C-alpha cells in the first residue's frame, strides 16, 4: 500500500510540474494595426516592449523586438509571432523618411507616434510602460492610434 501511495504522489508531482512547464513554454501571436496615417510615405516601425521603465525609448534600443512594415492606403499591419505570455507595450513610429529614428522639429516629433492604450500624447498624458502595457496570454489583435504633433 505504501508503494502505491509513493507511486501516486510521484505521478501527481510529475503532472503538476508538466502543467507549469507547458504554460511557461506557450507562445502567442500579436497583430497590430494602424490606420489613418497622414500619408503612405516611408514605413511603419513597430517596437514591442516587455519591461517596466523602458518607455519612452526615443532610440528604440530597449525594445524586446522590432519589426517594420510597408504602408498601403495609409494603413499598416504587422504580426509578432512566438511571443512568450507576459506583459507588453507597443511603440509605433510612422517613419516617413525611412531613417529608423524619430525626426523632430524644434522639440516635438514631426513624424507620427503611437503607443498601445493611448489615443493622445501630451504633457499631461506622457507614455510609460505602466500606462501602455497590457497582458498577452492568448493570440491578440490590437489597433494603435498614431498621433502627429
């Protein structure tokens, strides 16, 4: 009887560990769409972030992954694949001259920017990871607004 109890405990523990392992290895896809761009020039750069305190990231050096997509009829869509379950934020640049950086006038950007969970950007509504982040635990599709200053 004692042998059966040990064997049952072993299989229960094995099942429990396997279920945790499968969850940690699960990956999902995230599709991001932007529309209403002011023109179809250049490309759209999609930066995916996974750590608190790294937004804003003006040079796009702290992002987890970055992808670029063409613009068709003032819209662009991209899909990040094989993303581990977690908390993420999106930062988008309408890179009209395709130079990979945020071009500015005197102080403000002259190209369009967007962040997940943001419809507007300003002094009273500054982007941060805490404000822009969302849970990603299943395949998801989101729309991000682009703001031109």
